[in-house]
């Protein structure tokens, strides 16, 4: 299942450039096992970014520090969000008490959080297994009650919906969070950062850095880094007052702040603020604020079971009819029709084995690619 197939000279050369760990940690008597639960429409990039650091850690250490296997609810192959079908090693079953379970999801959270999966997760956590999640997998952990009172994170697109559904979880916007043995990340390449953190925590920072170098994943991002680009980077403008106002808008989508109050907060007149937005963003502050709130509304409509009225209230609209009118003007469809919009999927053609993780088979027809 695990190969140490790196040329000895290459490993020795790499290890020779790394200083000895300042505080060596005792070696485990057996490899730590990671059990990846692949759920329908899981994110391939998040999964691959999580499993590859384990493989590279074994190669760099020249011994099996980690073992892994893939499971699905029934033991059947699982299709991910890009259309790739991945074979697994078996169905969900009891794992060793020192194993780590990793929930891999993407789209299709209702199918992922099935009753058998939730029951399995709760049971393994009670038996002592560590639990973690990639991308939107925190939703499944939260639904199982495993994130109550714990710090966690989820992909930023799902942040608003998660906050509404699971107020008992301490949600952050960080790349990854490790809290009392529970680990979650935002998906994408943040999976690699989280796994590098876990490797470094268990076997020393030097090995973690070496694995990052081998993966060309430098610099390593920490658990203090946020998921999204800063406001200046996203809008391409570094005007401090404009950035401050946009940050205020993003924090206050449920209770919108008036243009006059926004202007006063940055010591400007309403007219000056209007000119500032039109100069840099080619729209009024009111229009920009409305688009922020409508984008949040769309996210809630697509990712939660909240009623349209409650979505409107969560996005600062006191009148459902006004919300519907604004939504249709912006997205060219009503909020009710948005609920019925199909999600995009994707597929391609490829075949090839991946030693140690199972066979990968890709099939399907020409569909528009989507997924994280």
C-alpha cells in the first residue's frame, strides 16, 4: 500500500540540507492510518492535496510513517465533482482507535450526510478516532454533532450557509483549523497546508518543510492565514478608505449600514464616497452593497433549506417582494426559480493506477466542468 521508492541518494541529499530537529519526537510503533471517506461529488483537488503529503512524508523519512485507505458508504466507486470515478478499498466500518477519519466532500452535501455516515462518524469519534474534513466536509461533521463548541472552517462559498445552519460551531475564515483533535480545512490546496501542519506537529518542522519543498508547495501557509485574498487584492485597489468601507459592508450584510454612516465612519461626505466608488469600481456604494447582499442570498438559496423569506431577512431585505424584484434584476431569475437550477458537473476520459491508494478510473461524456 505504501512505497518508499525515492532513490536513496536523492533522499540523503535532501535530508542533508535540513537541520536536525531541535526536539525529536518519539517514533510511532506503527504507521498512523488515515481513512478517507469519499462522498459523492467530492473535490478531487482537496483530496489529492491531502493524500500526497502523506506519501511524500513516507518517501522522505524512508519508512512508513503513514498508511491510508479509501472508503465509501457502501464500498462502491465514487464519482467526484470533475466526473472522475475513484475505486475505494471498502465500505465504512470500525477503524482503529488511533486512526484519523477524513471526510471528503464538495457538492451534494445532502447525499454525503446520510444517516449511516453520520452514525459511523459519531461511533468512531466516541471510540477515540480523530476526525477531520476537507472542503465542505465540515458540514457533515457539524451535522453529526462533532463540531459543537469547536473552532472549524469551511470553503468560503459555504461560509454564510454554514453559519446559519450550525451556530453552535465556532466558524472561522482561516485556511485550516485544528481544535482538540478535530481538523478542518477550506479545500483546494489548503488541504496540503493542513496535512503539512499535522506532519510537522507529529514528526517535526524539518520533515514538514522537506515535504513542502518536494511538493513545490512553498511557502507553507499557517493556520493564521485566511482563505480569500485581501480586499485590496480582490478589487485591485489599495485606497485605504475604500477598503475600509467594503470591509464594513461585508461584515454587515444582515443589517445594512446606511451610505451616510459608511461615509461618516471614514471621515468623508456621502458625495465624496459616491465619487470614490464610481472612480474605482464604476458603481455607486448602494449598488455595490446590494450586489454583496444578493451574492450572499444566492449562496444561501443554493446551499441551505432556509425559506426564501428567511434568506431575504438574513441578507438585509425586510420585504420579500423587494428581495425578489432585486434578485431577478441582478440574476435574471427569481429566488424561487434559483432553487430549481441544476448544479454543473464534469467529466473527462483517463485511466491509471495510483499505488497505495487504489485504482482510479475516469469515465463519462462531454459535460461542463465544475467543482472545487
